[in-house]
């Protein structure tokens, strides 16, 4: 894998070069104090827009990226000559505060890169597979060239899904452009640096939002920037979880609100050139949001409507405001063009779809989330087992909430800032109320509140939290010497806790890749080994993995994307819907080779064993995710386990297979339990399981040629255990077939 830190630093240079000319020609006098910082933002905006236009026109990234870069550089040279003639080069020297902002941005980006740099792993298992697959497709094809995954190429389902549904593509266009620029064949190799770029841009945009949008004091803005840079619980967490388009969507959303708060949009300043520059600038940023993260568009539209009404009441400049709004709508429609049409369809489609999962946070947990004092992984367990840590975190959170309440919410001097923040946050607050008190919970019919949407809205409105914290602490600091002492104590306590939580999060966030690949030193390298081993394989490759390993199978499908792959995709919600019905569950090809997940194999790559001649088995239902410790691995079951068994005999002969494993019962179960063994509908054996640590099982069966089914059914059914969301039947420890 190429050097991730070097690629990130080069990305920063690329976006700066790409945004230079836009800054020169579009930044009015009121915004020129921060030309250097604006250039990074506008570079990302430009690359998103131009790469989308080129792809919509029918060109692949590999065929067009050099031309896009060449056009950008030529315009940059014209802009540079203009700056030299107008003697404005000194304006490009960043001041000390801008240097601090850039430094904070780099530190924040390093936090994003830390897992891949230190653990040699990251988490592509939420949505990452989708975005890298799409970006890879765009390297060689345009957006409108239909992707056909049938029957052997499941990675293409992601592009087909986004083509059919019209989902947001801006961040994937950017990722594909950067992949082509760095001459890589897999966007995965630049995925984490591009994700880190989004965090760098968020820190930069936070400064611009505070200074040019809300116009809060410099020191308060610096606090907001620092808070953003080390904020694990929302922006860093979202980025590392794989919500890649959202990372850029929040950046562009905050930038758009910063521009919409500018008075040149709503009040006639008398400078026609500044007005048009501001309209074009705002349209560019807004169009990039439409293309990049359509989910954000309704929130921005509603908040801008509230801003519009407010300024009409205050300024009464009806004609001026109306003409600006019409101009913005026309420009945004032109700049986003097909992306706008796709976004409208995607929004309508998403309104009727249940996505995500239940988030069991209460109010206190959300407050910790906003303050970045929530460790995310195993938070309840950590606080229960470390009482001192919980006490310190509670004290810090309570003190911060008190400071916010007294020095911002109840402070009369903050009225202007409160109004500005409330106006841009109004749509989020309104939707938060609706989803909290009036929407049903799709996961629990007896509960009110759509927990996933509540969680996402909190993430979307992140940009208002840093300025609130910045203003609160700034006012608190200035009141007295004792407040300065308390503030110092607060910072000295806050930073170490956030850093410890960040390390814990990175460790846990990469554990899945270590578990899947069986490599603790360099997990990502296992996928590369798999690709290198089978890159010249012409035969179909059968993939035998249990249903709880669909995410591992996705990454294998990505790395083996040039091979013909055969597997049961029907249990994969990301892939099955875009495969034709007859190809969702293909029977294993007896003329192909077979890779089976086997952690115990002597010769394995990414825990995948090349098997020849022997019976193959994998769980297809009834088991939860794979768990492990240093000595063994296991699955907890729901009590009704189905196992797919494949006898690859080319002579149509039966084979004797041994299934070796151990079975355990859940904690607290004191009585023995019976498990029925059923093969192809016939009862074979009864297993009596004692309530001990484990019961060794050695089961020999005669297996029919081709595919068949083995079932393990617990007669008494699963049990519910305190502190455990799952219903547990029995554990299956170190399952092997021979």
C-alpha cells in the first residue's frame, strides 16, 4: 500500500492548486483576509464539480483527469499574472492565526490516518466497500455507462445501485479523480488520505464559519477550531466509520451556511461586483452539496428560507433579495445540472426507505457525544468498569454544560450570535423535534422516536457546536483569574481523555479487519496477498464464507474484482438487490476453485483456504458475528443454525465429512440442553450439552454430491441475558470441517 501520509500531503497541495484561480476571481474584498484558507475549500468544490461534469459527458477519469488538471493550471497561471499585476501577492501570506488553523487541520487529519499508519488497518466494512467500488468503476467508465454485475462481478452492484437510485456521487467523483491522478488502479489506496482531507477541510471551514459567518471573536474561533480538530465523537467517528460522503457533506454544508450568512446575499451594499461574486461563490458551493450529499439539501433549503424571511423583515429589500434568490436557483441548477435531477429522485426514494440501525442513546449520552466525551465503542462497559474515569468525564461534562448555559445561552451579550446560530440550525432543530416526539421507531414498534435519524441529525448539525463551545469558554475565561485557572484545569483534563478515547476508538475500529484477516501486524496486506495470488486465475472462484462474514466477503470481492466469483449473495443486503434474481445464489462451480474461510488452516491468506477435494461448509443463518480471543474463536447462535455443505465431487460420489467443534451454553444456564442434528431434513443425532465451559463434538456424516444443508436446532430455544441485546442459544467454538 502506498505511503498514506505522503499522499495526503500531496492531496492538500492539489486542492490548493485547484482552488487558486477561484479565490483570485471570486473572493470579494470582505473575504480577502482569508484567501489562503478559502483556496483549499474552493479547490475541493472545483474538483467535485468538474469531475462530475466530465463523467456526465461520457468520459472516464483515466481519460480525462490530465485535461481537467491542465485546464485548472492554465487558469491558475492567468490568475497568478493578475495577482502580480495588481500587486496582491502579499495577501497570500497566511497570518499567525491561519497558520494555527492549518496546523490544527493537519493534526486532525493525522487522527484520521492514525489507524492505517499505526495499525495497518481501517474500517471499510460499513459503507467503504460501496464508495471504493464506485470510484474504481469511474476510473474506466463514465457515470451513464451501465454497470452489469451479472453473474460473476458483485463489486459492480454498487455502481448499478447508485445509477438506478440516483444517489449522491460528488465524493466518489473526487475519490476517482484522485485515484487516477496518483496512477492507482484501486481507489482504496487513496481512500483514507481523501477521507483525511475532508477532516482537514472541516477544520479550515470551521474557522471561516466562525469568522466570516457568525463573526465571533478570534480567540473564540480558535477554541472552536481546536474543538473541531480533536472531536472524536462526531466528525472523526463518522469519517472512520466509513460515512465518506457525509464527511464532505458536512464540510460543504458549513461552508454554504457561512456564505448564506454574508450580508451581500440579503442586503444591497452598493457594490455590484461583490454581489455577483458572492452569488457565484455561493452557487458553486451549494451545487457541490447537491452533487455530494443530497440528504443535506432539504436542511439547507429550509434554513435558508428562515434566513430569507428574517432578512426580509429586517431589511425590507424585497426586490434585491428576490433577484438574488432567483439568481442562486438558476446558477445552482446550471452548475449541478444532472446532479440536481438525480438528487431530487434520490431524496424521494430515501424518504420511503428505512436505513441504519437502532441507536440506544439517551439524552446524557448525546450530551457526551456533542462534547466528544463519549468513547463510542463499549461506552457503558468502560464507564461501569472504570468508575474514576466515569467520575472525571461526568465532572468535565457537567462543568462544560454549566459554562455553556451561563456564558452563552443565558448571556445577554450573546443574543446576536444566538440568533445567527439558531437561524442556520432551525431546520435541524425542527427535524430533531419531529423525529424525537412524532416519528415511530422502525426497530421497536412500542417506542416513539426514529433513533437513527435523530443520531444522523445530531451529526449533520455538528457545525453549530464548536462556535457555541468557543464563545462559552471565551466568555468564561475573560471573567476572572479563577475562571482562567478552572479553564486551564478543564483543558488539562479534557485533552488526555479525548486522546485516550481516540486511541481506544482506533483500536476497536480496526479490530474487525484483524479478526477477518487473521493478521494482527499488517491486516490490510492480507487482502493484497490474496489479490496477488489469484490475479491470473482464469477459473471461477467459489467463495465459501458464513453469513456473518458478508463484510469480509465484500472486501475479497473488491480485491478479486477481475476474477469470476461465485457465492451466495442473497444474504448480503448491499449486493443482492442489484444482482439479477438468478445470480444471487449461484451453485458452486465444480470446475472452479474454492476458497473457504478457515482460521485454523495451515496455508491461508486473509483466513481463506484453498480447498481441493474435501467437503466445504459455511454458516448461512442462525449465527451472530465472529468473536475471538487469543486461544479460540466462536459464534453465538440464536439456537437454530443452518450450515451450507458442499461436496465438490466430480464423480457424483458421496463423501464422509467430519465436523469438529465445541458447544457452550450462555452464562447463567444451569441445566443441560438438547440439540438436534438434522441433515437434508432427516434427523441424524441428538447432542446433549452440559452447562460447562465447552462440550467437544466430533460429528461424522456421509455427504451427498453438490450442495446440501446441515442444521443444529436447540429444542428449548434461546434465552435472554441481562446486559445482552441478542437472544443466545449456544456457542459454536472453533468450527471445522474435514
